[in-house]
């Protein structure tokens, strides 16, 4: 069992002895060299919005995107990037044409995205969604610098292997998910033995109050209307099924010095409290902020300092009350399925993640119903266990092989 958080440090590779006042003056004044993997996605856009608000603090090195060449080119020009890389080679000519005469280097293909992750930088925002982000994020970790982690798969599908890579390179790992960023802040310098429980909060999604009969009829358009957060399509659907919270529990297991039974999820419709950490003396530490990803992103970019953000400030009087409730595992079984995968260990979380990606896409494509997502994942896990697919994995190639097999398996078990 590997954890990114040491017994007395706040998070992976962040020295609790280091503070802003102890860092060399040059480190505080020189612009931070920043690369953004997945620049045109939700996290990438929020990251570059902060760069826009603090242009003096950042020097953009590399930006990558999968297929949106026009948006990537515009961002590269706006932020004076040194390199722009498009994942799909079919869009290379378009990107090259759009950036002609700018002096910005252009490349294309999966290998080029990995190479972009290796471009010398002080911080790499790893925001490529899905298993496609595994190799680039591993490549980013090789630098031994800061990795601001927004890609879930590195911890869900390859947790121990990824953390071993972080250890080898001496990289600094900072979580970008609002819940894990909140836990990092709430834990502070608390010793591992003093932590009794980490409680991640979930909004409950747009269907929190729906009866099971109503859930049978929900559409992708309805599921994509999150009540609080602005996120990408896949994460938004995961929030609606509560699978997102299950994946975050698996991430938290790797990030923080706790056992699986010390992790819990509660539904908090207001999405203001992002995590609570219960200590052995009965104290509960919590982090609160407006539901906006720019807050945890800003912390990951500026740590151990903080920078101003344009995020709305909390008005607790206007909020009046904060409420919490237990998740309903009957209506939203995905959370329980993810917890079982965490307890099974081995490659079970990798299978879970791959099967869920396939099922979510099938729902978005209107090939299955909302209530078919979780059972598809569960059937895939059962089949994978019967075939011995969830045995331990030792390398990233092993993880990617399991991921591929699980996706094929999931497509085969999708309901007609």
C-alpha cells in the first residue's frame, strides 16, 4: 500500500519544512514555467484563466490538446506558449497553418504529447481526461518537478506504479480535485496516526432527489446539467451517478496516509464544504470555498503561496445553512461498486475505470440508459475477476493492457 502523503507532510513531495519565507528570493520572483496537458478542456481552461489574471507569475512552456486545433492555436498565441501539440495527427496541418509565423513550435501525435510533458518546466498541469492521460502524466513526473494532478486515472488505474515513479524522480505531487486539495489543506502537518477519518463530499448531482422510476427516463442533456459545478461531460455524468465520488475515494487512498476503511463519502448539496478530516481527538477540520475549480488549481500552481482568484467569495449568511446526508446506494449503486473495487485491489480499479468510461460514453451516445451505467461496470468487474484480469499489475504497460481488455469486455456486456 503506497500513499502520496508521508506521515508528517501535507502531500506528496511537499516538504513541510519549506515555506515561502524560506525559499530563495529568485524562486519567489521568477515566473513559474508552466505546461498544460489538456489545455482546451475544463481544467485546462480554468488553469489558463488564472494565468491570464497573473501574467507576470507564469511563463507558458507547452500546451496540448487532442483535436481542437483552432482553440489550441488561440490559447498558444494568447499565452505566448513555446510549443503547441495536437494529439490527433489529422489536425497537424491546421494547427501548423494557424500558428505559422508566430515562432511557436508545432507537433502532433501521442508521442509528441509525451514529449511535451518532458519539456523543462517548473509545473505541469496534468489535465488530460481518461486513460489517454496516463503516459503523458508519467512522462511529466520524470522531470522531478511539480505535477499538478487532475488526471484521475494515474491514481485510480495505476496508483502504486505512479507513486513509485514520483518517488524515483523526486517530483512534487499536488492534487487538483477540489476534494483532495481540501483534504491536503485540512490535514496540514497533522501526523498520520492522528487522522481518524477523511470524509469527501458529493453534491449528489442533478438527480439527488429523483425516484428510481424517474432515473430510468433521464436524458444525457439532463445529466449534463450539474447544479453547482462546471465540468467536462464525462466527469459531469460520473457526478450524476456518484461514480466520481467512488473514483475519488480510490484516489484519496493513494494520496493520504489512511486505510480504505478510514475513507467515507457524504452528500452535501451546497458543494461548499469540499472535505472534512476527523482527528483522533474529535476535532474536525474542513475546507470551504465557492464551487469553482480555479480555487484548488490556484493552490496547486502557487503552493506554498496563495494567489488571488476571481472566484466568488462565500457569503455564509446568504447560504443560511449547510446540509449533509448519507448517499443512497440503491438509487446510486456506482459508489458502492467503486468501493468494492478499492477493497479488491490489484487491477480491479483499472477495470472499474475502463468499464465506466465505456458505459458513460454509451449513455452519452444514447445506446444505454442512465440506470444501465453502474450494472455494466459491475458485470465487467465480475467477468474480469472470473477471468483473472484483476490480478496485480507491475508496470504502466500492464495497466494499459488491462485497460484495453476491460474496454473490450465492457463493450461486450453493454445491454442491447
